[in-house]
C-alpha cells in the first residue's frame, strides 16, 4: 500500500504489560502504528478496559479483536476509518460507514462510547467529542 511499508521506527517504551493502572479512555493515532499494536494482547487489554475510546485514520485497525469491534455480545456500533483501510473491516461492512474526509462517527454500545475519524483533519473534532464524553462520565 505504501512505498515505505517495510520501514518502521522503533521507540523504546515501557511494555504495555507493565502498566498497572486503568485508564478512562484511549486514543489511537493512525499511520503505521496500528499494525504493531494489534498483535499485542496487553494493549488489547488496556483498550478493553476503557469506557471511552477514540481512533483516527488507520487507528481503528488497532481495535480489531477488541471489545470495540469484536465484542462478545456481537453489538458493534458504527465507525469510520481511512477509507483505504476498509479491507481490514470486511467482516464489519454492515456497520462500517463511508464519510467525507474529516468527518467523525460516534458509537454508543454496551461496551462504551467510541469516537472515530476518517482522516487526520478529523482529529480535533473527534478528540473534543471524546473529551466531552470523559467529562460527562465522571
């Protein structure tokens, strides 16, 4: 898909399995990061523990296999992503929305509230919506 698809930047961080706290929410940026994140069960555990989530552009790909896109009860809400990533969501085509670049989508399910954006220019609006949801939940 990209000329640089085999390139990656590795930044040493604390492994997710050593994080001993529960978060109110998470945000997943797009780009190439979701491909490494979706393989990590500790990151999936952190994401599943949140009541509010946000992901933009390619970010929703990191939610594959989590309660947000594959919950045990099967109740998946609608979401958007960078349209070029639609192939990752073929099993979710009934709830996958296609919107103009820069638009957001809010989904409320028993799992929580998920805010998604389909392009980098959707980030500000998506984060404002997610922050309002966090404040309202307190």
